[in-house]
């Protein structure tokens, strides 16, 4: 992205010998909604803190609208942060909390009042203006935390798991409000969350982090449908992996030789003969039958367990060679299937529905330019 609004280039942060963020680079467009996800301890908060100026990066640069900001103190950056814990001042009223940052920046009394009133109104908390924040509900406190940041007219709003303190119902409501607000204001959001549904429904792009590094950046669809590494596939969930060797071509499809037999793969551009790859198949694309001969890419399995997941049931299967597969079926299909735990079943999927993980190929040293 050449005209990045917010640009992070090679950010790194260690605490003593411990590397919290090894390398973080990302270009964000004006008004983009970015969600950062990853397991606990992978460096999400540290990354946000470097953006906010609460932590100095050991290496790397941050540019906002063309200006270096990584050496600026917190109060000179236009990147306030909304915390997981909200971090409101407990002995202050709603108004005092929202006003605080403006006071620190030396904004005059009348201007301060106008801006605070405006945001209290917009977030529907005017009624509580003079109330102590300790006497608010979770949702109301969340709005105060947002107002406190937004009143500063930020260029970028940083949010660290902002809805995790709310109950599920309130979190969903606030999620919708946040998205509307972000669209209306056109402010860039960098949003850390552990919730897949929040990240996938809110963000324009999702960043998956692992052990202080970026594993994948892409649209929610990219990440969900085309994870590039085993880590992302497992993190997103519901994806089965089978190792296979690339064999001959037929009708534009490739054959993969797995330990459980040959399977066909339609998405095979750039694969080379003899290469070992990881084949990935989404659980909702795998069909299960009790008799063979019903589908393509059929693999004999044992039904290990059934996991009830609301509208659908996850069937955990084991192939003859001991690989695990997960198939997601409708409850109705399971009733028709009529198979008990331990039964022999057949998993199958369309050749269009299998895809090869990119990362595994790179680490195995697949050639950069490959003949089709
Ligand atoms: P996340 O937000 O992804 O859960 P953090 O960015 O908070 O992860 O932390 C990344 C790693 O850095 C963690 O292992 C954490 O324990 C460590 N860490 C964070 N802050 C400090 C600190 N001030 N001193 C030492 N280690 C820290
Ligand atoms: Mg964190």
C-alpha cells in the first residue's frame, strides 16, 4: 500500500531477553478497520502500546499521515487507546472522565464543555454526566471509555479487547454500535480481540499473530477460507489437514497421494510433481456416508465422536492411517446417517474444496517459480 495512513515497519519489543514482539509490519489505509487476533501472550497488547506511545519500540518505525510518530510522547500522538479494563478514573464523574484528556491538552473551558457534551450525547450517556463512573453498568462504562478517547478527535483509535468485560448480549449490541460509529467517523480502528466472531464481522482486514510475529494478514474471507499456515488453520478452526505428495495431472486436476489413498485437487496451480504438501479441507465441505461410492475423494474412516454444536454437529473421524478429520453436518443429516461411535464411515469432498497451505510449501523449500 503506497498511501498508507498508518504505517508500521519492523516494530520489535523485548523485555530483557524475552521477545514480546519480534517483527510487526503493517500498512493501514485511512478509515480501515483492522482486527488483531492471536493466542494470549503473542504480543497484541504490546503492539498497541507501541502505537499509543506507552511503550518505546526497540526497532522499527511508525508513520501516521506521513509523519514519524514513534519518538513522540503519548500526549502528542493522535492514537488514544481504549483498554480491556476500561481504566476509567473511579472517583470521577462521567463528565470529568471524558474531559480529562482535553484538560491535559490545555483545551479551554467552553470548548471542552462543548466537545464533552457532544460526545456524551452521541453515545447516549448525557443523562449520567454527573454520576460517578463506579455507579454505571458495564455497557455505560464502555461508552464512557469510548467517549473519553473519541473526544480527543483521534486519527486512529486503538482498542484492546474493549468488549471482553461485557456480558454476551451487551457485547453484541456494542459490536454493532462500534461498527456504525467507525463508519460514520471514518476513523481508523486497530482492534485487538480474542473473539473470532468480533474480528470476522467487524474488520476489513484481520491480522493473525503468533509468538510475536504476524502469521497472516487478509480479509476475513481470506483468513477463514484460505489460511496460509497450519497455525492459522488451527487457530481459525474447523479445518482438517492431510499430508500428500503431488502426483500426475488429469483434466486440470492434480492427484495427491496421501497415506489414506489418492485424492484429487482442483486448485493446483503451481504445484510441482513429487512435492509434499499439506492439503486443507473445511469441515463444512466434508460429507460423511456409511457406504462407499457416494462422493469424490473418498476416504475410509472410523467415527470417533460426535460433538453437538447447536445447529450443526461436528463429527470427529480417524482415517485408516490415523489422521484426524472433522466433518460438520446438520443434525438432520446425522439422523439419516445412523452411525454409532466406532462405526466405519466414508468421508468425501469435492476436488474444488481442497486447498494447499502455502506456508508449509515454503518451509519445505518448494521452488519459487514453478512449472504448472
Ligand atoms: P497479548 O496481548 O497478545 O496477550 P502481550 O503483548 O500483553 O500479549 O504480551 C506479550 C508477551 O510479553 C507476554 O508473554 C507477556 O508476558 C510479555 N510482557 C508484556 N509486558 C511485559 C513487561 N512489562 N515485562 C515483561 N514481560 C512483558
Ligand atoms: Mg493483551
